[in-house]
């Protein structure tokens, strides 16, 4: 149990994919204007991240066995793209309620670097199956936390009197920088709690 | 001569009026992640440029054979193949860069500059024009990365071009390995090389680019993430539809 929480907390707080590893910045800046969309988008990301890890793990074993590791990039991106399409079709046909809330975000996720990033990082770290899945879930939760927090920050930014020099994108990035500083404060917390 | 002028414009637009990072706001992830030192930034810029030029050429050559319904997956396959080639070359010849870029090297595949140019330019233009467009965009991307990395490395670590020796090792034995800046080296602003510094420097650089653009009478750079996103056509996200509409107006 300790092991489980240690991986999840590391992925959410100290190794946050958006704010510490810079993966998935596009949706972080683009879809974080409203909290509702931020939650929907991140739920879809968690879903696809976990599913992609589950699918690519056996495929990677096969590639390693055949000595074809250099094909990882091309195979994984195709598997993720096909998977996203497949999930979209299934949801549309069988679970329309879920499709209506998550489905619209799915096409965006194919080219989201956080999904491919989490798959590749799991392999680079040599994680086992359970560890990879938990790490992906944690990475998705961390993405959600960053998105929801940042959408709150942006909603507050809207009504403020910002110097003309910084209006628009620059102030958004500076706000992201401050959000990122707060995550810097978590360095060492996980080691402190879980030893 | 009539053909030369537009070509020349295709080249310059990439690093001036349509700089992919500072004007179109594309490829933000690698820009933020690999600009901690000038050497890794240049390595990233050059690798991405090679992929961009090659994929632009290939996609433009194949533009009449790729059915429009499956074009996005087709582009992704082409781009992924070139990324794999570059990845293998880097691993073989510049292993230090491979370690420095880590996961960001294979992630060039999902760099939206490359898919964006394939969709917006290479799929509609001739091979030569696409190659020149790729070159211009590549130089623009590298320049923006270089500017950011210069600020972050000088103030964040007190060095300049540190580790460039590993990059130059491809051309034989080079002794040069960057400069150390006397005072800043002992008092570095460490936060600039950490994650928050990346966002901050990018924000300030964006503000400066906006200022320059405004003085030239051009609009400020806005996050049009969705409008230039190659998935915009297939995506029904309401926010996306709005941005696309705004951009069209």
C-alpha cells in the first residue's frame, strides 16, 4: 500500500507531468480557460493514459523479444492513435453518456505529448506492469490537478488590470510559472513521508 | 526569377512574421523542456528541423496519393519514421545529446510544429516550396530555442554554450567547451533552469516578441492552439470551434 501511494504521490506532486516535466503544455494552456472543460479534458487524458499503458506494455515485450526496440516510437504513436479512434467509436455506440462528456476531447489526445511521454518514460525507467499502470494513473491525476488549479488561476486573471505589455499569453505563462513554483515546494515531500 | 521571390519569402516568414514558437505558439513543450542549456536547445532545434524538412518533402511528394480521409495517420507514420531515423543517428553519433534530450527526442513525433506544417503547408504546396518552408520554420524554431536557452543558461547557471563540445565531437576532436561567466557562475539564479524559470522566461520573451510585432503593426501572438491544430477539423470541442471561428473572422 505504501509502495502504491509513493508512486502516485511522486507522479502527482514531485514529478508533475505538466509543471515539472513540460509534457502536455498545449492543452494546459489551450483548454484551461474554464474549469468544466479542464476537468473533462483531464478525465479523458487519465482514461487514455492508463489504457495506452496497458496496451503498449505487452507490445513492448514483443518488440524487445524480436530485437526491434528501435521501432518503439513509430509503433506506440500508431497504437495510441488507433486506440483513441477505437475508444471513441465504442463509446459512441455503447456508452453515449460517457461519450458526450469525454468523447469530444478524444481526438485532441492523439497528439498530446503527455500520453506518448508517459508510455515512453515507463519503458525508460524499466517499470513492471503494475508500476507502469499506477504511474500512468498518477500522471493523469497530476495533469488533472495542474489543469484544474490553473483554470482557477486564469478565471481570476480575467477581471484583473494587467499591464498592456503582459496582456494575453505572457501573463498566462507567468501565472503558470508561479503555479509551477508552488509544485517546486513539494520536492522531497514524498521521500519525507514514505521514506 | 519570378519563382525565386516567393521562395525567399517562404524562408524568411519562418523566423520572422510566422515564427512557430513566438508567433504561432506551437511546440511549446520542447521549447520549455530543452532550453535549460544552449547546447541541448541547439541539439533539439537541429534534430526537429531535420525531421521537419524531411517530413515536409516526403508529405509534399506524396500529397496526391494520400487520401484526405486518412491523411493525419499517414502524416504521423511519415513523421514517426523520420524521428526514428534521427533518433538512431543521434544515438550513434552524439550519445551525450541523446542522454540530455532523453524522452523529448522521440517526442518530436508529437511536436505540433511538424504535424501543423504538414497539414497547413506541405499538403498543398510543391516539394521545393515545402522544403524551403521546413527549413525556414526549423531555423525559426531553433532561433527561439536559442534565445530562451541563452537567457536561462547565462543567468541560471552562469555558463554559456557549456557542453557544446559533445555536440561538436561529431566533427572530430574539439577542445572548445563553452564559457564560464565570472560573477554569475558563483551566484546563479538557479530557479531559471528549473521548471518555473522556463515558463517565466518564455512569458517575458513572448511579451517582447509582442512588443516588436505591435511596433510593426502586426497583431499580438495569441494562443490559437486549436485554430492551427491539425485536429481542429475532426474535433468538436466547443472551445475549439469558437477559436477556429474567431481566427476565420
